[in-house]
């Protein structure tokens, strides 16, 4: 089941976000730190910043903070510590592997399992964790898991992203594999969750293939052209950044993309020509222009 608020009257605040470039975030785009809300009693936690850290931080060699994220991760870690899921020494604003494990344990305590307990914050679990201590802003939801694009299963958020990218191209996007699929050893589990699709490129020129990747990246996908030299038939692999339903195998690919890598097991450099690269972003940030 997709993580949903148990109290259907609870209303999450509107979505907003951060614009980042590679491994750095310009200060002008940094999210504001967690601050007291209008009543002056509760902090506000930006879910977009927490999700970004949950994708980028666990694969770092150290415990450095992802710019703009630390002030929003810390209140979450404080609540995990207060509930006995996280050691106090790890309340540091770094959403590392210990925090992922602690958050997954929190999700399971709410009765979630599978993708709903993947350690990536969902709007319901993040809100419930902060009750009485912080409020959640800039919420992200995958929407229905039973959406479809070109006959391939995706969630609502991914459908919207694909449709926007498709609208910028004079040729159509043809999905060869959707999300929530398993049993394909060539995918290494990346498609087991949401937000991940493969796109066919047969019939497209080299320029059209790179232009497709550029438009996918502009709307918030980590997207790469896979080639025979990578061990694949030609296709585009795209991961919807900050999708709360990302499988554990797909989350490290966002980390790679953030740092200009290829999202493969060898963590090699991104092979995308510079003229087709764009600044790091995600769907909610794109929609705000």
C-alpha cells in the first residue's frame, strides 16, 4: 500500500523545493532552515530536503551534510532518537545508513512493509513522526501505484513527469519497462519499486537520444543512455529523483547522478555530452519554474 495519512483530514502543506547543481547547492537556492511555525511552537521540516538527503547521504564515504538538508534532517533524527530507533551520536543532520535503518524501523512500527518501509520518508510516516514536534512542508507523494504510460505500469508522479518530458519532444517516448516489476536480472532490482523506467531508442538518431535524455533530466529524472559498451542493448534508463517508492537498488543511482556518475555498479563518469546535461533538480522543483 502507498503510504497514506491514517487521519484523512490531515492536510500536508504545499510542495516546494531546492535547485542543486552536481555536488553543490548555490546558497540562493538553499531551503530555509527548520524554524518555528506561525504559532511559534513547532519547527517545520521540508520533506524535499529530507528525501534528497536520504538518497544522497547513505553512499557518501563520510558523514558530510548535503547542502540545504541538514537543518531538516536533524529534527527527524531527533524524533527517531526519542523513540529509540537511532543512537544520539547519529543525530547529526546526515541521513546515512543508520538513519535509513532507523526510519525503516519506524515505518514498520506503523504497520508498513515492503516499499512502504524502505527507509525513504513518506508523507504519512514523516508527519506522524513529528506530531507535536514539527510540521511537514513541501510534501512528496508518488500517487497511485497503478498508473500507466504507454501500457507500462508507473505511479502517478512518474506519469506526470514522463508526459511533461514527452511534450517537449517531436517524437514520442516508448517505454520498454515500467516500474514495480521484478524478475529481470538485468535490472538489478532497480525497477522493483516506483519511479524507474526504461525507454526505447530504436529509430532515434544519436542527437535525438541525447535530446530525450536532456528533457527527462529537466523534469527531474536521473537519466542515462545505456549502450553495448555498458553491457546493455541501447536504451535510456531513467530514475525519478525523490520518488518515495524508489527501491533500495535505485536510490544509489540518484547519489551517482548527483555527483556526475553513471549509476552503474562501476560508478564511472556520466557519459552524457556536456551540452545535454542540466542542473540537478526534481519534479516538484521543476513545476515551480
